C-alpha cells in the first residue's frame, strides 16, 4: 500500500473541499450559488445570504444586510444580464443594492402574500420571472413591483430554452407565452413526479424526484439515466455531465449518459463529499465546480492533484520504510527503488506491495543508502559508512563490492553512481577519488576528491560536481579539467554546489546561496534566484524534461524553468499545489521510463508526470473590503461610509478620524493562501510596501490633507492585478483653521508683549545696582587704557625722544583692551549656556601646566615675581577639556600675579584625589580679599574694594567665568584669603578617563576581521534572510556602517534615537533590535523599558551595544528587557553569531509549540510574558465558543491590541495566523473533552465551536494525524 497525499488518479476523478472562512464560519444548509465575474461567490442558505471573497465569508441576514420583511430562509440566488443580484426567500423576492450593501425587498402587486420562491429566471426580452407557491410573477420595471402572471400553486420549477419559457408541476410540462399571457399544457405523465427543469449542452432536461433524468425532445420525453434521490441540478462541461441529486450525491455521466463515477459521502475519506443532499452545481471561473448541499455547506469539486507523494505510514510495513529519501531509481521490471536512512524500500508498482532491505551487510544495523543506479538486472548501491554493493533486482541477492577499492575509506561514503553510455559504472563520494568500474572491478581512478554528483553529457563528457567546482571528464582518456573559475566571480556568490546539468550549450549548476548558476557558451556567469521567482536560493537537484524545460528541487518546494530565447520563466509548486513544501535532498532525483519525474526529500518522495502539471495561475481581482476608524469597524451607512467601500471614489474624514485601517482582498480561488499584496498611501508613503500576505493596511495619526490609497494583489508567480485606488481627504481640526491661526497670532503677540514688559521691569529692578556698578567699572577700565593710548599717540606724533617707550605702552594698552573684550565674550558664552560641549583629550598635566606658567614669564620678570610648580601626582596623565583647563589656570594665575606685590612668590600645587581627579592650588602673597567681601567675590560684576583701589585693571568677570566653567564640567572651586597676606584658590577638576575611553571606542564598532568564508554560518544566514533587524544608533557614521553590513543578510531598518526606534518598531515589527545605550531624546535603556511594557512588542529580543563597566549596569540592562549586551568595539562575526542564535532560538520555540501543542508548557517559552499572553488568548477563545459572530477583530480588541499587532505577534511566537490559532485552540479543547468526558464526537464538535462533525473530523485528523474515532480507540 502506498501512503499517498494528493496522489495521481484518473483526471476525471474529483475531490471535494469545504469552502471555509478565515474568520467567519459559513452555513451548513445551502441551496443555491452564483459566481460573479470578479470571482466573488454568493450563496443562498437557510440562515441568509453568504458572500465569499476567496478568503472569508460576509453574512447577510435580518440582523444586518437583509430587510426583515424578506426573512432569513433564502432558497434562490440569481444574477441577471446587467450583473444585478436577485434572491428568492420564504417571503418573496429581494434585490441587492450595491451602494448600501443590503438586500432590499421587492413589492408585490395586489393583496397576495409572498411565499417561498422556487425559481428565478430571465427572459431575454421580457425580463425577470419568479416562481413561488402562488404561481408565476414578472418584475415590472415601471412600477418596480412583482406582477402576477399565472395563479397556479402546483408549479415547482421553470427554465428558458430557445427563448421559450417552460414550467413544470409534479407531472405536467407547460409552455408560457408572455405576450398572450397564456399557459399551455404540453405534456402530462401520470405517476411521474417532476422536480427539476434546466437546459444544458443545447438540450432541455427534466429530472424527477426518484432520480430519473429525461430529455424533452420534439414534444416527447426520452429517459437518459436512472439514479436514486431527487434530481436538483445538472451541468455539462468538458465532455461530461454532472448530476446533483438530493440524497445520493453527485453522478458523473459521459456524453452518452453512461455512468462514470458516483461521488458519495464517506467519513473515512476526507476528500469525499460532505453530505449527499446536493442542491446545486455550477462551473466556477477556474478548474473547479461549486456544489451546495443540505447539511454539508458549500464544496469545491475539482480534479485530484497530479502529484503522488510516498511517505512512511505509522505501524504499516507496506509503506515507505523511512521518509528521508536520499535516492530514487526504476529497475528493469518497472519497480521503484527508494534509498533511505533505513536501507532500501522497493515498490512493486503492479501490486502496490513493498519490500524492504534495511541492512546490506552482516552487521544487521540499518544501512544509510546515499546513491542508487540501475544497469540491466543489477542495482548498484552507495552508502554512508557501509560500503558499495550490487543487488540483483529479480532475486535480491546482494554482492559487496567494497573490496574493489584499494582504500576501504573510498567506499565508505558514496554520494553518486553513474552508468555511462559505454556501460562503465562511475562512483564518487566524500572520501577518496572518483572510480570507474568495469565488470565490477576498478579500471581507473580520477584524482578528484569530495565528489557530490555525476552527470553524463555525451560519450566524451561527464560532469563531476564537487563542493566548489565542476569538472569535465573524458571517460575514454580519463582527462579532466574545470569548467571555469567559479570561486572568484563577483557576480555570483555561493557556499557550495549540489548538482549540474548541460542543455543547449549552457551549464546549469545547483548552488547553495545563489540559486541556479548558469554558464553560457561564452563562459559568462549569471544566476536564477529568489528575485527571479525561485522559491529558495538553495537548489538541490535537476531533472531535464527537454531542451526548454528544466525541473529543480529546493529547500522550499519544486521549481519549473521554461526556457525560451532571451527569457526564462519560473513556476513554483509547494503544498498548496499538492506537492511537498519541505526540504528536498541534494542529487535525489530521477526520470522514470514513462517520463514521470521523481524527487526525494526529508519527508518522503514525490512522483509526477510533468505534462500534467499546470503552468498558469489566475490573476486575482482586487477589491476593498472593510474600513476601520480608531479600531472600530464602520458599516455601510455609518459616517463617513455612505456607500460600499469598494464603490467609493473619495473617503472624506474628520480631524478625529485620522487613524484608519483598510482591508482588501485579491479574489481568486486558485491558491488564495499564496496571494500577496502591495499598498501605498500617496502623500504619506514614498514607496510601495513589500509584498506580504497581510490583507489590510493601518495608518495612525495622519496629518490633515489629501491622500490616495493604492493597493494591488499579486499571485504566486508575480502576476499583478490592476491597481485599486481610493482618494482620502482628512479635514483640519477647528483649531487649525485660518481664523483660528489669525487669532493665535494676535493672542501670542499680545501675551508675548505683556510677558516681555513685566519681565523686563523685574530684571531691571533686580539687577539695577549690579548693572550700574558693572558698567561704571567697565567704563572706567576701558577709559583708562584709552587715555593712556591717546597720550602715547600724542607723544609719538610729536616725535618725542622717548617714543620707543611710548610704542611699548601703546602695545600693552591695546593688549589690555583686547583682554577686556575677550573676557566679556567668554563670560557671555559660559553664562548663557545651560551646558558646555567638552572636547576631551589625554595629556601630561605637569608638562602642560609648566608650559602655561612659562607664558607668564615676561610679566613676572618685569615685576620680579617668582613662581614654583610643585607636584604630588600618582598619574601624570589626565583626561579633560584642555581649553577649559587653560581658561581656569590662566585666569586664576593671572589674578594671582595681578594682585601680588613686586618681588612676591607664587606657589602652584598639583595632586591627585579620589577617582584620579586633579586638585590644583594656587597660593599667592598679594593683597588678599577683605573678609566681609569674600561672600560676594564669585558674583557677577563684583570686585573687592581693595582691588578697585589698587588701580589694577579688572572687570569682576574672570572669577565668575572660571566658576561656571568648573561647575559645568563637574568640578568645584573654593578659596581662603586674608587681607594683605594673600589668597589660596583650590580647584578640583574631574578626570574624564572613562568618557574619553568610550568616545574613542565608538570610532570603530566593526572589528576589521569580518566574516570568513564559513559555509555553516553562510547557510544559516541564508535561511534567516527574511528576518527584520532594527538598528537604533545616534551616531550617523556608526549607524550607516552597521546597516550596510547587516543588510547583506537581513532586512534592516534604522532609527537615530529611542523615540524613533519605538515608532519604527510599531510599524515594522522587527525580529530583533540592536540599540546603543547613550542617545539623545530617549536612550537605549528607556526604550527597552517601554518595549518590555508594550504587549505588542515585548516579545522582541533587544541587544545593547555599549561599554558596560560594572555588574550593576549589566543587571539594570537585563531587568529592562535586554536580551544580550555587547561591549564595544564589537567583533562583527560574534555579533552575527549571536543574532543567528537568537533568531534560530525563536524558530525552535515556534516549532516546539506546534509539536507539543501546549501553551502551558513553560519550557517552550523563554519569556514568561509570552506564555501568559498565549494562555490569555486561549482563554478568550474558549470563553466565546458559543458566539458565532466572535471574529479575529473581536479577539484582538479583547487583548487590547490591533489586528495587525496580534497577527504579527502570533506569527513571531508560534508561526500561526490568528484564525489558525483559534482552530488549534478548539482542537486542543476537543482532545481534552474526548479524554476526560463521555461526550459523543458530535457533541464535542458543537461544544468546541465547529459547525459540523464532518469539518471537525477533517480538522482533527489534519492536526493530530488521526480521526476522533481513531483517537478514542487509541485510548482503550
């Protein structure tokens, strides 16, 4: 027996799939169905009308969407030639108003009470007709009413054939002429019970209540087929009739009405029809049919997938032994051999029986088979560490050929075997050389190790693929050479090669990292990769169908390449197409004798006929779906949604409606799961969004103005739909109108004047005395040197004999004036700024101060003043702003010299205090400061009286400036003084060694040694290329460098501070955040605390890049939500390794959750908040199981999140969409109830929120690999 999933059956055999909704549950009792040109489905049900957009249902009932006079039981639905939709209900006819998105009741003439409508048709000349229990009605356009044409309660159905209107009652056929308003009886058959009339394939058919299909032919009835049940529907398509019967399912009839197939409900077959009560069958817009049933909902009926999948079945020896299929071949008898991790499994195709050879040597252990090849009756087998063998395919006798190798190591790991055109057997593998066998003996070896694949191009050319090179071997001469230098190519980069093939003069190489590498006849290299439509950049094996068609297996499904001159089209196939979606295995591929292709994977093998695989996909039709404002859904008719959103051209919003969400859908039933979307808001977005399966766009806090929202849908092959546009206008708030702005300007000017006026008065009053004293002093100081300057100039101009002395005096006076203005300028700078920018330097403090003292030599020598420099330093290296230090020392030392007497002595003492800070003392023997004035000495403009009386120049600004400089740089200043004895100034300047070191470290963040050509690391990076990294760094150079390097491997976003980082995180939902610690506006620690407290973002790991010098800082970082901290300078390869480990850990958590299926298992989650979040989510789902209208939107609101945030968080934590998580939660509860209670399967299904036991059984088997019945049996 073969374990098959979507295997190959006859093309006319059908499977049935339930039509389900992503968030909304459909109805089980369905009567009628139509499909619009856009692809939208409309369904008549027992509980209203359903609309399905290929993703979800919209329900129209008397609560919303159906006028109450119509009732909820809808039996008929019909689309006329103008595209308008009509419905027939138990209470009359309804008509869809597309503007209001509602079905409105149609009035009836006269006093007749409307009854159940059984049929609606359109006559090409006379319009819409409806049939109910009161008779025949026609819609009158002028009065917009239903007008009764025939009063007859026995008629059950009608049809238009050749422009003639036919009606049937239980045993009579009528013809109706509207012009004469005459009903003519044309045939009556006693004992018959007609139930159905319709035209198909150019004929008029009538069905009976007991399953007979008849043809009305030239005034007589001809019996065509007899089934069982009540005939309800008939269509003809592609040479076959599909007959729907209430009670016996769907009958497929050939063109001559002979029975081909009966499709009945089968509980053991998940692909069978869900209920035998079939009411309607229609042909869809693609290769499927739509079937409505009574009790089983709506089903898609389509041909089975052309892919056959072979897997291991649990406890079933008549299946594949192991799912890890390393090689596949077909022997002479047409049997298929599969090389697996547990030996060889042989499928006898004729009988579907399996034979297993698990051990090929005497050890009895499972043999890992890595290569298979067939020559006549023999199958050659290469293994992993078990040797080289030959097996007779008829007798299964085994011959060990390992002894043929001189070195036993060479036979231990064989990756490929090739039977050449001349009958030689070639082997290659991880160890040893490539060997050529003839008559089971090695005749030649080729010294090329580490071979991975062998491909024969011609009798004189064999391709040998190694890890990084491909060689051409001439099997006749054993000469070989490389096909070209692949490693040095800048255009194509890969880590290793897996397979190679040659066609039309081109070489195609299967690579890891570059997709398919193509070498043209001129030796030019190019690649076909993800950007060209490949499912993965890791390609594992090739099969060539013909010169223009090539198949490739990858780590993410199959790729089909159609080569035409100048163009290569890529088509992909995965689980949505019935293929495998898991990782295939390198060089595990073969073409069977009947042209079928076979590929081996880590999860079984797949075999298919390539000509049966479709290469087209429907382009979706894009429509706008729903509007949310401030997280509240807006229904049609509510402000501002005056009409259906998809019909709206301009959306006008108020100033308080600037946070919107617009959902949209690409309508197609061909793999709707693979549809992606791109959108942009012109006026806000600069570019289209990246293609994503998320079908809604959210914008918050939009500025007022005009925008244009654009969206398009893209199918799996990159084919884009037309662009749907919606103009959006947001009006400004009242306080931003022109009148309000003029008022603001006037009020601002008025209050500014008032504030300025009173502030000026207060400042003048407070500082009047100080200002007067200051200006008197500065005036005196400036006038004095000016007078000297004028006098000196007079003497120079009169040619006085002592003019040299006058010149000196002029120079000195000018220097004095310059000093006064410089002090004024420095004073203004220091006192007007809240902080000062420091330019930290490292310098020798003793040497530097000595140089400053030397600058005063001319002044001290002139007055015979001596200066001594005394040091007691433990470390002469000091870290500070040298300019600040100079200003402090020069000002204090200048004052000491200025107020010293001729011949005095000044001492300067330098020493280290706590933390390496510098203590400077300047001791003079000058005039000192009077005790009663010392408390004022550091105030603006103040000078002691004895200083003023000494006639020594000064402004009182120098000391104030020194005090400000020292305090703003983190130091202190103090003094002691005695009048006429001298003054001691003591200053403590902070040592900024740590800050200096950190600044220096920030100059280079990336270690010069980047990534070596590490294949394992490169492989992991390739698998994580879709991951999003957010870099938050205030230094532009550092940020640009990090973004440039990380963008080679990930999707990278950037922000300049913590506040911007939070904003970007809310928009992009990154997988990991790298942040600096010290930044303006908001630092990294504060940003991390906010992330940790945000339910939408607290699952995102954060790396802190900084200099953490102590354990307290590190503990604070971890408590703030930091996952890792890295001290600068960061080794770039180490950073990448940590990023890879973290992202891989996230993937493992998601995988474990799906495997263990239990959010209560704390071991699964690294973050307790994540576990608590999922538990709360499950509780909310279970609490609302009895609410059929509880949607994902409601669930998000319960969790206090937006729908976008919930979707992104669940995908990150457990790789499930919200709807999949809801289904998973229901199934877990169902399993618990089956274990702990005596409830029946049906009771459990309804208690857990499933609409039908059939759907519950299908979902349970898909999730737990067994039916509910099988699960209960396993508990016994």
